[in-house]
C-alpha cells in the first residue's frame, strides 16, 4: 500500500467531504435516551441515523450496504457492511464502533458557541457530539476509502453506530445478539470513542474503568420541622449521610474504603503508565481548569494516571432534598439524597461492588434512620489483550508514516460498555481502541470540540491497521 496516497486521500476527504456533513450532524439535538425519555416521539436519534446513513450511501462504495436496524422498544442502530477487497475475504470481520447519541447541552458555552451550533475555529469543530463521538462513522468510511485509493487491502468491515452509548448502552447487547450470525468471525475490533493526553501521537487505550452508580436517601422525618424546635431532638439527615460516606471513602485522602472495589494493578499496566507519565510530564493535571489555589490530589504524574485508570474513585454527582440557598428556611429537612458515582478498576466485579456498597450504607445506620438505595447501575470495565505482533508492527509504522512520535497507551478513566460486551463475545479478537479526543476536548461539558488534524491522523492510522490486518 502506498502510504502517502492513503494519508493524502484521508486529508482530502476530511477537508471536502466529511466536515460539512459532520457539522450538520452536530446541529441535530440527538440526546441519549436517558436524557430524552421521549426520544422515539422527538425523532432526533432517527434523524442522526438517517443523516449519517445518507452520507455513506452517497459515497457509492462498491457492494456496501447501509441499514438502520430496529428492535422493538430499542434505539436505532446503523449497520454499514463493506465487503472485503479481493484476496482478503478470509481475514474475518472487522467491527468498527461509534455512537451517534449525545450528552445534554448544559449551559455555560462561550460567546459564539453552542451545543447545536457547529463552529469551525482554529482547526477545531465546536459543538455537542463532534468529538464524542459523531466523527467516528465518517472516520471509519474515510479509512476504508483511503486504503482502497492507496492500493491496499482490507477485510470485510462492519461499522456499528449505536444510539444509546451515553445512557450506558442498554440496547447494545440485544443488538449484538441479534446480529451475531451476520457479523460472523470478528477478528479485529476498532473503537474510535477514545483519545489520549495530547495530539502529537496515536494513543491506544489499554483499559477502561468500570462503574457503579446509585442514589442514596437518608430519611429522618415524614415531613420537615422547624429547625429551632426539632434540632437537638431529631438527628440531621445530612449528618447521618456524612457518617455513612465516611464508611466508604476517606474524606482526607479520597481513598475508597470498599475492599471489593480494589484490585492488584498488573505490573505491565504500571509500566505503561510510567512511560505515558514521562511522555506527558507536567501536563496531566495542567489541562483541567482548577479554581485559583486548588491543587491536584497528587504531585506525582504516575500516581495521577494510576488513580485515573486502576484505582476506585467516588464522585457525588447530584443531590436532592436541599433547597437553593435563597429558598432555604429554618427547616430541619426530612431527608437528604445523594447520587454516588464510583469508577472501578478495569477488572473489578461491579455487581459485587454494588452489593458490598449496599451493605455498608444500610447496616447499623445511626439512630435507626431510613436508608433507601435506588436507581442503581453497574458496568464492568475492560482490560485489553496483548497486541498481536502484526498489530504492534502496524502501530509502530503509524508512528513514522502518520505521526512523528511513538504511540502511547492510556488507561481510560471512563467506561465504554461496548468493549466489554465484544470482548466476551469474541475473546480471540484483537482490539484497537483509540480516537481523536484529548482531555481538554470538553466532552460532556460546555465548548466540546474536535481536533480536526488529530481526527484525520487517527483516520489514516486506522487505514494502516486495516491493511496490516488483511495482509497479516
């Protein structure tokens, strides 16, 4: 395969073909189902699926089929099936994954920017879903077209674009079961829903954390009471909540105290983190918008990377039962509810973690207060298999043909439920989990943006890997 031809083809496609259509995709408010319970009636997920499907259909890739698969009561899934190039028919199936659903818009976007207003500025495409992860279907097609234009080979490629990822992918497992016979022997999985620490190299995700989330309510009264009359007699629901939190987290260090949420970190993952810390020395904490005077939890880059990839953490992400300060009267509140989100090590058993958490919060509660655990959810993490020699050789080559820096590894602090599902279904497959996101891409928050140059380079890298896979 002629590598310069691949790279130039991908660059041209991004500049002239992808960017206009991706910009239009940003404008579709395709909220994930958990954020839009009326998604079926509103039709935005269907609009996003139809928009990308039309763009792919108009590419006229020989033999390619584009289908929106629908199961009753499930969000739509776009399936794009591209036949293998001649001679690569026996190389198995490559599954390339992305998603079209989006996080909610949230407020606080900078002047001139907005969640559904695509803006191209300084080599970036701003707008919700640009980086997470609307570009993925376009990148997958461009990689395939680039391989063909450069005289390369690729196996059969099936692109799956789901629309429930930001809700935890509840619909993905039924679709994978439904499509299992059609997918056949999957020998390579490419996921473009990730990224790395900078935009100067290819970053490969080697692990993903799992998750436990739940709402905890402490109730002490059936209705509120005057704080002057009741305090000192009725215990504070907030104080009881603090006591319960002390059982599961050290408030001084942030260490999670639930034993099931800890695992022994594999030595090779520690070494990978050490190399990544050296490659991004001093940058790991600097990208976050710390309030004046605030420091990260550690001054050691390796410690920060391991915290973010292989150690459990707790974030309190929501609360109820507390009025806004201006609305607060002198009331001893009847209850306090907190939403707890735990990130778990990749190999932790999330169901066992939830059960242990439940026992810690509901056993021997101070004053016999009522504790209710609701809206619980779990997701196991994922630890990547070792790179096969052909895949390692391919990404080594990418470091010189596409980038001018060695590729790096990252243990991603977030979750991609799809990876665990596919790893269970296809244990012999190789995995390339990568993407164009950086830690400063602002996914899920205001001013989300896609680094267009990195997106093109990642696309070209996928093309090189597809060719290496077909000719291995």
